[in-house]
C-alpha cells in the first residue's frame, strides 16, 4: 500500500514521438492541429506517449493497463531512461532523470531500479545463480557476496536449491521467478515489471501473482506493473492507470476505475469484470444511524475492507443485516439489497 511523503516517481507532460520529424509533430499536437492518425500521415511519425502526467507513491503497486499499442511499455521505459522522451520531465526520488550523466544513469539502473521482462531475458550459458547475480557482478561485488545474495534472492522466490541448474532446465514459471530474483538481488527501491506473467499458463500465472503480492508486501518495494489484463491489474494494483493511444484516460483505485469509469473506453473495458473481489463493505454500507436492528452486537460482522465476495457468502446463510465493524465500533450496516446492487453492472449513462 502507499505510504506518506512525496511521490517516488513523477512524470510531467511526457511525450514520446517516434520519427525524424518529431519536433514538428509535437508542435502540431500541442497546438491541437492534428491527431494521432494525422500525425502519422503528415509527418510519418508515431505517437507513443501523449502528454502523460502521473505520480507513484513509495511502496505502491501502480498498474499501467492497456491493450497492445496503447503505449504502456513505451511509458515504463522512460522511468529508467531506456527511452528518451521527446518532451517532459521525469523525477525519481526527487532527482531529474533527464539531467543525469551516462555514469549516473548506469548507477540508477544498477542500484535503484530493477526490471522484469515478459520474455525473462535470462542468459542460457549461465547457471540460475549466475543469472541472478548478474546485477551484482556489474556492481563489481565480490564472488562470495554475489553467491550469498543470489542464494538469498532465490530463496525469496521459492527456488532454493536450483542455483546450479541452467535456465533451459526450468519451466516458464520458474524462469520468471529467476528473472524476479535477479531484479531483487540488487535490492532496488523500484521494480519495473513489463507484462511479467502474460506468457504463462493461467494457473501458474495466478500462483505467481499470489507469490509476487506476498513478496512485494513483505519487502515494501515500489512497483510499476505493466499489463494488458484488467483482471490482473485489479488483483495486483493499489492504483490503476488506463492507457489508450499513448494517453492516460483514468487513474484510480481498482474500485474507483470499475465503479466510476470516467471515459467511454474505460466504461467498456470494465463492463464485464466481476465485482466480487473489487467492491468493499465500506463502499456499499449505510451508516449505523440510518437503521437500528434490535441487537447490533448479535449481527455477523465484517471489516470495512472486506470484499463483496465475502459478503455474498455470509448473506447466503444469514437473511438479516451484516454489521461493518472497524476496531470495536460498528460503523455501518449492509443488507441483501445492497449486496445485489453491488453485483449489478454499472448502467450506461
């Protein structure tokens, strides 16, 4: 979850335009004189990222979600400056990434920002342990330190004892664990994860999502997680940014994005998603003062952050109100009508 203080990552008015006439294309876009298609036709340029503003809090899992070609992978590569923006400002830890020298940029990538890719990016001629230790080798750590930290990282991702194997001997899910261990080995403040689980089978994918959530909570890393899968974004993210055509259309918690879409595209995207694991008791309860069952303390109770699926299970065996309890205080009540309304799709406006 997010913590207090200044955002760890800030992007201000970031544009990325591919093509030789990018300066002309940018001027036309800023003047409102052309759209994405016209930019391609007039200037032979492609708009990758369009005037993006966002911030990521320390300790937050921030998901960037969009279909293929939406600009999400292009966007994340600006944070560690694997791509140079056409215009805009990028701050990491309060420092201007665009002002860093090549040496400072290498240090940022090797010490503060780790990256996990969809295609694993492992070196076949190296053992699992040596793949994990690669960032430490780049940092010129001693052999013993590399061994110790790599073993510790492998244990964190449930691959203890696999260090001497080669990557071709591992399943896809295990290889992705190696990629995650390698990113964790340098103990970076930030993890950039570009569709890390999308190539895996659904069962393995869900298992790795669970393990990743547990690990990220325990380690307190700040994560920017790229995905094309709304279900994955909702399950993993503290907040979600929805992208289309290089633009961010909406940023919010999973509950906000699903229940209060601010753009027609977002509304269509979220229309069919199940609300069982998204809506919380707090969002559908009514204040205690509005209704008073005879004995509040006799009612079954839930926490404010418990999801709709939990409430459905209770309502299946209990016909009356459900109390929402925060600490020792009942702060709200939920009846079956509220639960059914919570399950309904948002009506088109």
